[in-house]
C-alpha cells in the first residue's frame, strides 16, 4: 500500500512518462513523414547560436558590404566642403583684450554701491561676458558706426537670407543686432582676468573697428552704470534724509511736550520726576537714620551692661568718657590698696566712687535713651514719607513708560538720520570719482591673414562628416534591409541546410553563366556546383532522382543554377535530361542555344509526341526539353497524366532529370512540379531576396508536402564581406588567370562606385 503523498508522486511520474512517450511518437511520425517524401531530417536547433550583444565581426562585414555607399557619401561631402571653401568669402577676425577686475580701485571706501556679492568669480565674469554680448551694446555700436548698410553676414546661410531678402524692414534692427552678435565672440584668457573680444567680418578694417568700438562702448557703459547708480542713490538719500529729519523733529517735539506735561526733567543726564527724586532722597535719608539708630542702640546696650568693664562702657560715649574713665581708675586704685592693706579703712571712698559712677552712667543712659527715641521717631516719619513717595511714583510709572517709548523713537530717528546724512556725504564725494574696473589692454589691430575658410580644416571636417554620415546611412540601410545577408540567419529562418554558395560574376553574360560549370571546370563556380551535386547525392542516394529547382521570386538565378547543375552531372559521365518546365517565361533554350519551336507545352497539349521533345546540346551527355509555346493554363498542363508519363519514361532512359520551374509565390505550377520531383532545391539570391518572401515560399512548399532538400545561396559577392570563408581556394592556373585580369577587376570596381 502507498501512502497518499507517495501515491500522488507516483501518479505525477506516470503522467510525465506518458507525455514523454506521446511527444516521442509525434516526433517519430514527423521523421517518418519526412523520409516518405524524400526529406532528410534536419535539426535546425543545431544551427541556432546565441546572438552576441555586439558582434564586431558583423560590424566590420557591414562596413565592407556598404563600402560603396560610405565612399560615395564621403566623396560627396568632401566635394561639398571643397566647393563651400572655394566659393566662400574670406573672413577676417580682429581681437581686442580687456582686463576685467571684480572690484575697481577704491579712491574712497564706499562699499554699498558695489556690484553685489562677488564671491563667486564664475558668475561675475559670465555676467560681464553676457553684458558684452547684450542687445543694448549691439544697438549702441550699430548706431555709433552707422552699420545699417555696412554689416554683412559671413555665413553661407546668412548670405542666402540676405540675397533672398527674407528680412522685413520692421525687423531690420533686430536682424542687424543678431548679425553683429553672431559674429562677436568673447573668450576668457586662461588663468588670468583678461578677456578676448573678437569680431569676424569679410572686411579686415571693419572687423578691427567694430571690435574696438565694442570694448570702448562696454567700458563707457560700465562707467555710465556706476554714475547712474550714484545719481540714483543720491536722489534717494536726499529724499530719505529730508523725511527722516522731519520725523526726528516731530518725535523730539512730542517728547518735550510729554515731559513738560508730566513734569519729567533731566538730572545729571538722567530723566526723573519729583516723586522719583523725593523717593530717592528719602531712601537715602532712611538709610542714614537707620544706621544712626542701630549705633545708638548698640551703645546703649553696652553702656547699660553692668557686667562689662567700666572702660568698655565708657568707650561708647562721645562726651564724658574721660570723666568716667578717671572715676574708674580711682576706684580700681582704691580696691588695690584695700587688698594690699586690709586693715586700712577704704570702704567709704569706694562706695562713694561707685555711687558717683552709677549716677553718671544713669545720666548718660537717660540722655542716650532720649536720643534713641528721637531717632526712632525720625525713622518712622521717613518711612511714612517713603510709602507716600512710592504711591506717587507708582502713579507716575505709566507716564514714564510712554515717555521712554517716545525717547526711544527719538533715539532711533536720530541714529537713522545720522547714518543717512553720512551716506549722503559719501555719495557726494563718490560722484566725482570715475574709478572703473574695466581696462582696455590691447586694442584690436587690422588682421593681415584671413581667419576662415581653412581649406585643410574644411576638407578634414568634410571627410570625418562624410564617413560618419556614410556609416550612419550604411547601418540605417542595413537595419531597414531585410534581404538575405547571412548564411546562419538563412538556415535559422528556413530550418533547411544551405547546400551551396555561388559567387557573383557581374561581368559574365547569362549564356556564360549557364555554361560556367562546363566552360571553366577549374573555377570556383564549377567547384561549387560539383559540391552541390555531391550534397544532393547524399540527400537522396536513390538512382535516377528528379531534382526540381525553383525560387521564391523571379530573377534569383534558378535557370542558371539548373543549367550549371545539369552540366556538372553531365561532366561526371551521367546522362542528364534538363526540362524547362517554366512555361510562362522560359530561358534555358536561349542559354544553351537550342531551337524551341516545339517543346514541353506542345507535348502536354497533345500536339506532338515525346520522341520529338528531347534536343541535344553542345555539352556532352546533356539533353534539353525546351518549354515550347507558352500555353494559357500551364498549371493544368503540368498536372496532367502526360507529365507523369514523360517523367516515368525519362527515368528509364536518363541517369539524372532536372526540372527548371517557375517561382513559388503567386503560381500553382511550382507546387505541381514539386509534387512530381524527388528533391526540391530553393535558390535564393544574396542581398536581393527578402527573408519574408523565402519564409512564405517554404511555407507554401511544405503545405504541398514538397520534398525540400535545402537552399542554394546564389550570386554572393565574396568581396563584400558576405561570403567570408568561402571560395578562397582555387586551382593554381585559375589563380594565375585571375592575376592577369587585375586591371579588369579594378575597372569593374570603379564602375560599381
């Protein structure tokens, strides 16, 4: 028993194996079907190769293939450059040198009239260059030199416009300004503060004159801008000073009126009111009284302290201190005697001195107490005065706030007025100073040599431009060209092998081309047809096959291929029958020089029998059945039993039968002939047949179950980079013959160009 997951895996494996078997059976059926129709299985995937992002070899081959176009466009461009150079007027350039400083020399230290922030040097110099190229300066120069009828364009396009008179009278001034600016260039001199101002003109004297006028006008305009800025600033400052003076006078008047109304006056440079002064004085007096009271209280306490020595108590007295100290000294002396002589009677004097001291101290205490009471009363009165003054000062505080506001307004107006007055004085001084940051270093001189056109430069530029345009046109043509250009691409598109590549022989006639495999057996063309013959034998090894040769459209060399392939078989000893089955446009009888009065069409129509059809040619073992008279319905005749009978009898007599039929597209004849043949060979003309036409032709042949053998690439130009790797190995005699015709090859190449 299988679990559920294992059972699911087993089912999926069965389904995958079944699908693989079905695909294998389908492929085997397709393989057998191809063998039944004479096709050799051909795996197109073997030819598929990944396309590189950039194939330099293909890039080079494209240039080689389109070299005629590139050389032609380059030659035309060089010729145009030469004509333009020869027919252009000589142009002269005159150059003047300016020195441009970011700041002018400071005669007076005035910075507020400067050009703004000039820390960024690039912006500053770029601004100066644009000012030189401004329309205002151009109009000024045109007016000074009266260039209305003297200024002409130096470019060909401008001269054409002037010749055609495309500029209207209303826009003449603008056109003149544009013309002057187009010929004016301003270039900075590297690593310096110099600028080269150049003007180009067909008149050397005019070029120098205009260049000098431009730099002088620019310098003058720079001075004028500075003076204009000074004048504008002076006018503005005059007006501002007057307005500020009026505001200052008005604010001072309001301040004085308010101070008079609220009794505010200045004391020692400070504003004050009566209440504020009184409060200040009372506060100072209160401090003094408090100090005196505190001192008196301290003295009173010391004097009243009986435990202190009498000398300390007497020390706090201002008056009577000496008397008390003398009494104390006498008392101390008596006490000392009493201790020395105990028996001596000193008690009465001691008590008397002590009593006198006490009386004196009490008298002083009473006096100090009276003074202390008076000090306390004075302090209380002062405190009452301070409280009253504070109340009045609080009432006057609102008035003082408004007063201070008016005072600050006066100070602000005063400062603003002083600053503006100072600036006005500086402007008056700067108005007479013409310092300039522009200096003319070298005026323009009349040029002695022309500036352009330069023949060598123009030819070099024309060559580069021609090569560029030629390459662009070549790749554009290559991009738009969908004709057959690559063997690998042809194999990938058709899924058929390319069995042969035939060289293009532009100098050979159609008759010569048809006999090339026999007339020149050692040529590369003959070798290519022999290789094709060998490939077809491997494609269909059975004896006496019928090979049908067709093409997608007319003019691709199918008849030439049929004749050469027949000649190649005949030269190998085979008895070959070549049948011209193109009943609409027959050509083999002309190429092989055979009479075509009676032919295939006559036989199929029943006019003649097959014994009178076959004609001998001048090529050994090669026989031809011409097409005969063109019928009205070729497809019906070719599908008749007579055609099958003819081929059956021809197979008994000839070793090889080759059919030359009409093109595939648009005709039913080809499909009939393809069904009667053993092998079908499709010829494609290199760089002529479109890939889409080839695909459509192969699709029609496959739908008719034609036995497609492969593709023959015809008329390949090996010198164009197309047939690289082919046809380079020839017989020695053929190579020597080619050397003798080297001049003919060069002449042919020149004809192509």
